[in-house]
C-alpha cells in the first residue's frame, strides 16, 4: 500500500509566521512522541508479562506440547524482542531510526496476525480438554498485573497495537517538515504499518466469511448441498417468491447468494422436529453466465420483480419490499459483474449481511411439499 502526504505540514490557527508554524509542528510532534513512548512502555510490560507468566512457565512445566504453545502464542517472543529494541530508541530520542529498524522486522507481526484466529481456536480446544491448563490459566489471570484481563484479551495486544502505531505515525509525519531527515522515515513507517493493518482487515474479512459459510452449511440438511468451497464468499440471504410460469400461486423460497452461486432452498417439513429451522437445497444456479434485470409493472404495491437468466433456465423472483428487492438487485449485479470480469471479491464487513430466518417466515405463505429436481452442482470459478 502506498501512502501520500501533503508536501507541507498543516497550518494551525493563530500561527502568523513561518517560525510560529514550525513551533506549532514541533509542539505537536513532541506531544505525539511523548505519548508514543509512554504507551510503548506499557505495551512492552504487558508483552513481557505474557511471555514470562504464560509462555515460559508453560514451557518449564510441560503443561502444553511445543506445537500447541506455538499455535497459541505464535511469534510473541520475537515481537517482544523487537519492541524492546524500539523502546530503547524511542527513549533515547531516535524515533525515526528506531521505527526504520522496527519496520524491517514486521514479518514477525505478519506471522502473528495471520495466526490469531487459529490461536483462539487452539486455545479453546485446550480449555475444553486440558484440565491442568484450564487451572493454570485461571490462576495466572488472577495476578493483579493483568487487571482482570483474560488470556484471550492479552493475545489481541499485538493486533491492536498495529492500529495504534498507524495513527501515531500519521500524526508524526503530518507535523514534520519535509526537509526534516526523519520525515522520510516516518512516511515509510506509516506505509509499512498500513500494510500490516490492511492484512489484519483482510484476515478479519476472510474469517467472518468462513463463519458465514459454516453457518449456512449447518442450516442445510443432508450432504448433497456443499457451500464450503475455496474462493467462495457469502454475500446475503433472504426470502423471495418464485413466480411460476403457468400463473399459479407464487411460493416463498429461501435464497443464499454467494460470489459464484445463487442457492435456492425450501424449509424442511415442520413435522420433523429434529430438523428445527433447517432447509433442503433445491437448485444451485451458477452466476458465471447469468444476467439479472429489474421487471416493473407486474406487482401491486411497492415491490417488484427480478428476472434472472441462466444458460438453461430463466426465473422470476418477486418481493413486496421495494428496498429489499433493490438490495438483491445490487448484490446480484455486483456478484455477476465481478465474476464475469474476474475481479477479486473484496467485501466490506457491512456487506456480509444476512436476515433473520424466522422473521421472514412470518410474512410468507406456508411452503407446500412438492417434488423438486435434484440440485445442480456448481464449482467455484477458477483463477
């Protein structure tokens, strides 16, 4: 990620001369640098506590195997070492030099943030199956130095610190004159921190998407319909009515939209209590060669129709909710366009949306049991 900065620091109100502006910049830089040093001291103390109280003692006691310890704590010892070195530079006033050296070792942070979700998973498994570790964790967390923080919270410290660095460094760069030797060091450090911050954001998106795919998979009865596939992204779900070709009653169906696929499903029989709110997949429509358009004038009220055309079939979907129909149209259009242009799917967190299943049922007619064709298999796009 590239970063761009204004060629000159911002003007401050009340500064009438160049010298006064320089004084303002220096005061702001001094405040930011002081806060950076203070927070770095606290951060290093916390990392040292985690390393000593958890990592080293667990190693000495043999409570956890080495691969399990590494699965939970990852590169935290290397992070402590590089941050202690950074703190020495900051305390001695060599901020630019310290940051430059620090950024050359950011691969330890990359390793850590890439493992954080796996760390939580491994930790959860050990807490369930390892009674000795469970007791040890509770005992160590009770230490007053941790201020009632759990190990789960402490493991997030390096992830949270990256975003703090980003804002500190942006302030330093914004209030440093370009002719200052440290300006280029600050600028490069901001770019490096933004790269790691973006990595954290991307990892969070992938994790959230995996949770959504697993959730949908659990909603589907049987093993015929598989939504877990490499490169597939969940986009949204909701109830729509299918308009039959011969003018009979439109029937509500549950639709799950993915980056490469539209899945149609129906409720399991209400007589089968064991299924709960589960669904049976009916049709999987690949989006690779699909087309979507709005159809107006065929419904009463404020809703509308969507026409979806696939290579071998065409379906009409109806909703009485105008906003919901527009959202379906936008999501379908975007997914089809990205798929056909081979654009990478990059979703914002608020785009990973889903609607409560039970609330939609309250506004639709009961689903009749009918004989349906088997599910069409659809492989995720290559490349």
